[in-house]
C-alpha cells in the first residue's frame, strides 16, 4: 500500500521560501506515475501546483511557475516543493500526490498524502 | 486557460437522487474525474475517465460527459455522501491540471 507523507515547517514568514518534502513508502518514485503537489487554502477549493514524471517531464501551474521548484531524490524516495516569495495567499494545506498516467498524459490523482497546513504569517 | 464551473452547493434529501454538473468548453472531448472530499480529509476519486468507478466506491455513484457538461449522479443519497465534490480535467492544450471550484452537497 503506497503511502505519501508531507513534512516541513508549519509557519513561514512573508517573502520567505516555503519548503516541503514528500516521503514515499510502499512504492518507488521511479515507477511509471506522475507525482506532485496540490494545495487547498482554508475553506477553499483545490489548487494544482506542479507534477513531474521520472524527474524529467515537469508541468507547472502557470500562475505559480515563476516561484515553484520541484526536486527529486530517488535515492531517498522523496521529492520536494520549494515556493519562493510567499504571501498570505499561499497559506494552505499542501498535499503531495501520485497521479495515474493515461496515454502519457496526467490522469486522476490515485493517491494523496494526508496534507500539511502551512501558514504564512509574520 | 481552461475553466471548469460547478454550482457552489446542492441540498438533497436522503434516498433521493442528485446530479452535480461540471461545465467546460467542449468538456466532452476531455476525460473528467470526480473527487469527494470530507472535512479534514484528503480528496478521494469517486469517478474517473468520465464514468468509471474505483473499487470500493458504491454503485450509487455514476458519471457521464458530453458536449459542454459532465455530470456526477448520486442515487439513493445517504448521510455519508455529505461532502464537497470536485471535477477535474487535464488540459493538454495548455498543459494545465484544472479543478472545478467544487460543489458542497448537503444531505437534509
């Protein structure tokens, strides 16, 4: 059974960098799936951040692309999110996710982490 | 960019049938996936590829997709179906993963 576990600071100051890790157990991030991040501001809907495949092919939310970096460590079976220059609008529950592939494209989210709340505040 | 529309809320009595809509330009040409999210929990896919149901999802959940509207139908609604429901597509023309704004289902 695949498990995804987010970890990182729960509080980040405005203008600083949000950094989160997703540790994968019960499966390999080198397996043929997309992986990535989705967030959800309190009381609001789901907001896709970015997804990658085999640490090569990466897609980004166009609204966030300039501030987002995804990195992958296959030796540790984990991947990371870095979001620069955060503001209060970046306060959200951040989920890491595994996506099904369909004809080479992103499909539905098959597995979700439990999510971690990150608050941007001074 | 591709935009999905969903009604903000729906109320339904137990045992009744409700149909949730997801609107998008020529959405019938895309694969639509539906997620159920209960408070404090991560979403769970209830319908994928327009009308397929994952194992463990009751047959009361069904989906269809045509023209400019995709639908999720919940038949014989139960109290446990009370949740937020999101539709989602992959827009290959812009390489964007798009969620609808969600519909809150309240069971009366």
